C-alpha cells in the first residue's frame, strides 16, 4: 500500500497582473488538498497592511511611525477589507468565516499595543482651548503606543497566527489541509511572504510582456494608452528583475511557469506543477488554453508592437521571451 503524501505547503501566487494569476490560483485551489482563498485578501502586502506594520514596529520604529502603521492596519482590517466585495458580492470575512475573522482581528490588538491613553483634543471652532466649537466636539482622543519588537521574529509569529487562523481555518472548513492565496504584487514582496510563512511555496506565473501590456489596456484600473501602460508596467518588471538578480532562488520554494507553456501542454505541465507542489496530479476543471492566450496577438499593428518591444527593451528576454 502506497504511503500517503505529506500535507502540501501553503501557496502564494504572484505575477504582474493579467498574466494568469487568477487562473492558476483557481487550478491550484481545485486540487483536493489545497483550498484557494477565493479573493485577493490584500492586507498582507498592500500599503497599510501586515508588511508595513512589520517594518514600523521593528526597523522603522518610533512611537509616531508605529501608531500610524497600527491605525492604518486597523482601518484596513475593520473598514476596508469588510467593505470590499468581489464579483460575486462576497467579502473576505464572509469567505473565511465572519466570526472567525472578527475574533482573530480583535485578538490581534492586545498583542501589538503597549499602552493606550487619552489626549486632550486640539481646540476647533474658536481656536481657543476654553471655547469648544460646540456641544458635540470631542474632549479627547484615544492614542496608542504600539509595542517595539527588537526580535522581528516575535512580531512575525504574531502576524503568522492571524494568517493561520484565517486561511488555515477557511481551508479546514473546506476539508483541505492547506491554502493558496493570490495577490499579483506578491511578486514584489517575496522576502516578506517567506518571513511570514517560511514553508510557503511561491508560484510566479509569467506571460509575454507585450500580451500583459495589451491586457492592461482593457482594464478599468489601468492606464488606457500604450504610453500609460508602459509607465505602469516597466517599473514593476524592473523592480522584480533587480531583486531577482540579487538573490539565489535555487534553494527556495519557488516555482516559475509560463502561461504559454501551460497552454501548449496542459496535462503534462499540470502534472509537473502539482509534483513541484508536493501533491498528486489531479484533472482540474479549469485549464490553460492557447486560443485564450493568443487573442491579444493581433491587438497592435506592426509599428505599435515594435514600439512596445523597443520600449520594454531587455525586459522581454530577461523574463524568458524572445
């Protein structure tokens, strides 16, 4: 009798955006052992999230920096995340369990706060301390002194506990031992993600940069002109490549795949992907299909395409394309 495969590591999916991140996250999450967190959670790597807090309570600490970071994280977790809905009308708390989310966030603050106190509110209205603007003016405001963590690992352990509770709990609800989270700009935050979840595997999906740019032009959140899209994308590529050239990824849990390769030999590439993730092959309902990837090929005339290729320059071969 064959031995059961060990539980796979958690997975982060990364890419430039419009490179296949959603599709590959869906595929990974269709495996019987891996639960996809069904929407971008954003609070790990976005401004005001866990990554900013980790720096603010360690290397960048002073009371003002720390309080600002904690205030932004509080707004992120209690206002922005619960208020943002995906295309099905769901929020992150609903997808990971509302009670679980609320309890985990509530339990986070005492671990991060050293002291709270009330500061007299600055005068408004008459600009005079003894003449408040009206009966509704606050007399004081709550101030927070966050903890300083000389041991960054202690803070990361606390933040990791939040992830284990939210993502691990959602995976357990789905009857799966581990999870997959996708946010495209995980691409630029790999060191932090490995700090937070050292055993995680990061799957970086690439697509030809010209096709990526073409797809950006159709998005409401991206610039709608070629020049604008180049201004948006070139720094992303350059920052990623600059970082990659400074690190050795050979010993890391890092998987780099091309969307075009996945589409050209889907069963074989899927099998290889799952093998590298440490799980048995599984015929997922979702696939990569060549005709969907190539529909951008004729979006530009020859002159525009050549302009884009010249503007991207060394980015194209550096990303593994000719």
